[in-house]
């Protein structure tokens, strides 16, 4: 409070009380541990089976086409289960948001025009630095694809 650390007893389901005489201009800054978590859905949810979502605290993140290199689609990106995502505050992005930076895998796909099925083949993959943004901020930088659920690698 007002730039000084204040200890307050915190219990689940209860309020933390700061009792003191208040003055105009007093400021409270709340710091909460918000570790990055990888989420998966129940295996019977076919659309997200073997996919991962990313959350930090209560905020769900997404991968946007705006943050990918030219010629790379959101659907090309796989998220390693061992991914390390680091939060970074971007004051100049959308009025200030926390993004997540890390390394994913970009898969290379063959040309699927005029094909519905083909023999399975490994067409290559490479590491790719990625940026994830809060899902609530999607489409604030123009039109483009987005995904919350990324294939697990």
C-alpha cells in the first residue's frame, strides 16, 4: 500500500481486510501469484482431444495469426507439453496486457488440394518462437485466425 508491502491474512472464500485510517490518494497494489498452466479437456471431448490450452491465473490465452511469420497458419503450430512460457508486460499493446512468450513447433504440411486422404508422411517440423495473448484481446489488431486449443506435441 502506497509503495510499501503490507501483510494481510488471506483465507480461501474470505476477504483480506486492510484496516487503517484512509486518506485521499492512498493506493493499493495487489500482487497475486499467477503461474502459467497447461490445460487439457476430458478425452471424450473429441474436438480438443490431444490439444492443450494455456491459462495464467484466471486468464485464458490464445495464439493469433497476427503474431506468426508470413505464410504460417495457426493450424501449423503444436505446443510441446514441456513448453516454458514466460509472461511479459507489454505497456504499448492494447493499453497494456501481459503476453506469454515461448517456443512451439511449426509443422510442415504437404499440399492437400484435391485430396481428402493420403498416405501418412512426416513432412517436417521446426522450432518457432511464439507469442500468446489473452483471449479477451483477440481481433483488436485486425482480422485473423486464432486458436485457444493447440495440438499437443
